[in-house]
C-alpha cells in the first residue's frame, strides 16, 4: 500500500495542550488525555485594543485537599505498520504560531500513544493575547491548602 501526500502551505494559529497535527498515511495517537484545574481572579482576553484598569483580582483557594488527580489507566496497543506501506510526503511549509505543552507536529508514519498532561494553577488573571493593556490593577492570591495538587500516575503504557 503506497500513499502520496502533497500539502502546499499549512498555517496554524495554535495547537493546544494534548493535541496534534499528524501528516502521514498511518497515525496512531491512542490514550491521550489531559486534566487541568485552574483558578483565575480574572479570565482570559483575546482581542484588540482592550484595557483593564483599576481592578482588584482576588483568588482564595483554601481547600483541605485540592486537585487530587489519580490515573490508574492501562494502555496496551498493537500498532503494526502494514507491509509495503511506503508514504511519500511533499509540502512547501508548515507555520505554527503557538504550540502548547504536550502538543505534537508529526510528519511521517508514527505511533504516539499514552500522552498525559496534568496541571493546576492559581493566577491573578488569565492569559491575554492581542493588544491588551493592564493599568493600575492589584492581584491577591491566597492558597493555603493542606494538601495541594497531588497526582498519582500509575499507568502501564506498552506498544506490542
């Protein structure tokens, strides 16, 4: 089985966490997962000519146990490439403006299984993109957890 893949120019604005662009005949991406917990005093802004002025952002996150994430999953896969599976790939260019943590750009046959990402954050404000001005603001974050963000990861990932 032969495949010919032709791509001109590929322009991507953003590849977010635990996601990807795969260009090929055979792609395996099994068992990808993400767990996120975040607290923001003010959310995210995407836009042009935004102004946030004279604000107070408060995050109070005083849990006894915060963000307990336990993963006991098991991933066993049998990703075999078929015989005579040649892939010819031609492309002019790939342009990615933003690639987040645990994201992939893959050219050619691949097997990427069992990707896991976990995060916990407390932020005075979220993420801003574009033309945004912050003027004369105050941020207060209080996070007096007894146990904060324990993560137990006990998964078996094998590719047979």
